[in-house]
């Protein structure tokens, strides 16, 4: 057995005490079937990142988190990395200029999508016409934008074959954030669009009964945000393939902040994965490392260990240093961070040494703030099979002075 059970929590890798305490809190609230920590776990808001909780008939909007349906799309292109390396700098400039990165950004192109005719938008009409109209307008404006934090558009060279891959990472943007905030407000007896009071990272999970109206509304809204995130990642991927003049012959697309209805231990459970990749037998997933490390395409294994993990695995390498520790505290007036442990010079030197063409990014996303991905993959060798190993050659992210308001 590659994991250990600590106070009823199944833990892969070395346990982080702050995340473990959060998992214990989750395990003690609601009708919990199982609580797990993947090897990339660290502290999050209300539920650890890299944490999985399976509930009986309940769903947790705080567990899913503010970035509903955050996830990845990765495609293998018809090109070799060597085909584009002579113009890699110009390509990365083109991605930075044509894809919108950062908090609150809107798409310069109006994107029409069948998603905006989805009947689940009626959930927001139930809350109020004004709320419905504002959220739908925000969603239209931001579809196809990437955001800040650890969200990216990357180019990779596959080890062994030299094939060029493209991947992106982001979720449901401001629409998802306001959806999460709104339902947490309703659960606390506030109005949907109210400004929430200060909340503790360690507060117990907010739980909704799926059989109740509010729980049903949240699940429908969450699924809509999931479809929105898929549409956004598809749009960005198509944009980048167009810039490359390439086509895709293989694709992987998955959420890792979401809740799914699944069968576990002979009954239907609601599995809330916050920073965890679904890995049912045969299911494909993308797991990202840092800008100075590999990323991988994996496939879920049909093993007892994977079954015990509720068909779940890691979503990334996992942080070992907080954003503030790495980059310093953000000054609200100057929009700059000061006092961090990682200098920009040190980060740029490390990225250059790894052969990466970088656009944007701050030291809070440097390779030094993450575990080595192979370390967490080794801890989950019994749950997944690695199919493709990808080495980054181009990384594009929001600028260093973007403030990420998300709690996770």
C-alpha cells in the first residue's frame, strides 16, 4: 500500500500538517464517505488543494472552491518542436499579444457560443434578473481569457519523439468566482451579490443537500461553469493552434476543481476534487509541473489502490512555498510585490537554463516554489500510468504584478 491512513484520512506522499488538519475537519463534517490527500496536497480554502472528499447526498461549494472547473486541455500537434524552435520567440510574443491574461481581463473578440442558450442559465433568473444579466454579460466578455495565478498557455516538446504539444490551464474565470461567492452567500443567509465578510482558510466546509433546492441550484450552476471552462479552453487552444499553423491529432481535457456523482463502495457519492485529477481506469489526464520541470499525460489504472483513491490522482507538482513567501507582499497602491525570497534574476536564470522561452509570470510561479513532479508521480505509481513526458519550451502567463484574488 503506497498510502497511509491518518485519523481516517488516506494520505499519499509526505503529510503536510496544515493540510492534514483541514482534511480532518472535512472528515468530521457532513455525511462523509471518504477523505483523501493526494501527494501534491497543500493548504487551501476550507478543503486542502490536492484534497478529495466523497459525500453521501451532499455537495460542498467551498470544497469545489472559487475557481470552479479549473483544469487543463492538452493537445499533440502535427508538428515537431524543431519545426518551430527557430521562431519560438516570435511565437511566444504572438501568444502573449493574442491571448488575454490577467485578473478581470475581457476578450477583444466577441465570442458567440451555444453555451449561452443553455437552460441552466435559468438558475440565475431564480436568484434575480439583475444577477442573471450581470453574470451572463461577464461570462460573454471573459470567454476565452486565461486569468492570473498559475494559469498558463505552454508549448512542450515530447521526450523521445520530439512532437510539439500545447497545453492551457484555467477555469471559469470571474463567472465561476461570482457563482461560488453567490452560493456561499445564500448558504449563509446573505443575498447572492452581497460582499462576503472575511473568511478563514480553516473554516469547516459549507455543505448543501442535493435534495434541497439550493443544493440542486448550485449543482446546476457548477455544471454550467464546467461547460463554460471547457468552452474557454477550447477557444484558447484553437487560437494558439492557429498561430502555430498546426492541427491536433490527440487531445486530453479535464477539470480538477469540480464535483462529480460517482459510484464508490457500492453507492452513489458526490466526489469533490479540489486540485485532484479524475483517474478512472483508462481515463486520460494532464498533470502539469512547473515552468522548469516536466508535465505528463497519464492514464488511470484498474488497481485496488486507485479504487481506494476514489479514482483520483494528483493535478500538479504541489506548492512548497506560498506566493507571499516567494514573491513578497503585494502593495495595493504600487501593484508591486516586495520582500520575497525568490528574486526575478534567479527565476529567469533557472528558466533559461531549462531552455524555456518565458512571457509574463512572477517569482511566485518560479520552479523553486514547487515540488519536482516525478516525486509526486512516484507516490501515485499504483494509480496511474505515464503515457507521455513533456518538456516545456515556451511558457506564457499573466504578468508579475497581477494580484490573484482567489483564496486557493
